[in-house]
C-alpha cells in the first residue's frame, strides 16, 4: 500500500496546465528542525532517521504502539510491514514505511 501527499505547482501559462514534479535518483528525506538527507535504503523510515542520529520516538518497531507516528507533509511512502495501529489523516508510522519519492516529514515535539 502506498501513501502520498502532494502539493501541486502550476505553470506560468494556464494553457500549459499544471507541472508535474518528477523525482529522479535517491529519495531525499527532509525532517522538521533537522537537516535534509538522502535515503540509504534502510528497512524503514525509522531506521533511516536513526542512521542519521535524528531522535525519533519509537517503542515496538512493529506497528503496534503508534509511538513512531510522524506527519507526512509531502511525498510518497510505501508500507514495508503491516501496522495494527490506526493512524489519522496525514500520520504515518515511521517503523512501517519507507520513502519511494522525496519526502518531507514532521516529528511531533511531544
């Protein structure tokens, strides 16, 4: 299953229609209050955050508790393992997803 958040951009000429953003190369991960880095094909988004020493909350690493919830602001992710915790709106579980495009996420501050 894939999750996608997008922002549309429009061209300067209405006749041309909307421009599509095309992703090439290695997915880039942008995290609030931290830097932007390139995904190195870790198992999950949580593993990628840990590899960059970004303090992301977690507990079970299996999609049961919901502690690793982050907000997907932009981009597309896909599931790497089933989650039993139900997310709401633009929330995703970092332990259960990996990026398939450039993504921007927000880690909750609480």
